[in-house]
C-alpha cells in the first residue's frame, strides 16, 4: 500500500476522477499475463487488489512482486519501448486498465494532469530503483509524500469504489 502514496499523493481529485471514468475494471485470474516481455504495451495498469509478479527471461527470474496501489506498464508508457519484463497475476487480481493512447491524449491536452502524472511516475520509479540498488535504503517517506498521505489513501479508495460501482 506504500506505493499508493507515491502515485495518488501527487494526483488531484480531478485526475483520479478521470482515471476512474476512463479506466476499466478488470478481474483477472491467477497466472493471467498482463504484460509480455518484448511485446508493445497498450494498457497502463493500476493494481487495485491482489498481487502481480514481475519476471524476466527464460527460465523466468522473479524481479518483483507488486501490491495494491502499484502501477504496471509505466516504463513502456514513458519511453514507448517494449517492456523488459513480464507481468502476471500472482493471485486473482483487480486492476484499473487504462488504454495508453487515451491516457497519452489526456496528458497532452491537460498540462496540469500531465505534470502531476509524470511526477508521480518519476517518484514511483525512483523509489523502485533505490530499493533495488541501495542496500542501506532508508525506507522513510520524504516530506512531499508525507504531506499527502491522507489524501493519497482517500483518492486510491475513491478510484477503487468508482471502479466497483461502474
């Protein structure tokens, strides 16, 4: 749930409303592959419930496990290159699936949303890289993230509720 803070703490309520209106709730069974290594990504995912597994190569080497509030497909969305890993459901999952073309268009049309979204993704990726490369990584959240803890949680729950209702 910690990752919820990075993404939803940066976004506004209006941004989250847009995600809820334009994203599609998908229930996926355990072992379903969302992203295939080396295959272009057409969907940006926000994990609402469950756990995703990130693997690479053959035989598959586990790189990470993702939990609620984490995102998948963000690297390929940012740099438009094929993914370097496969993402599959480690458990039954619920995701918010947003078509990358629709998301890209919205970000191009709304500079405020764009700046908040890219800052959220950059913060998220920075934390992921630090965790992977720094053995002495200080797990404390910085002040900019802490300032938005309550709002971030509320926004994530609002997205979850909107997807369940819609």
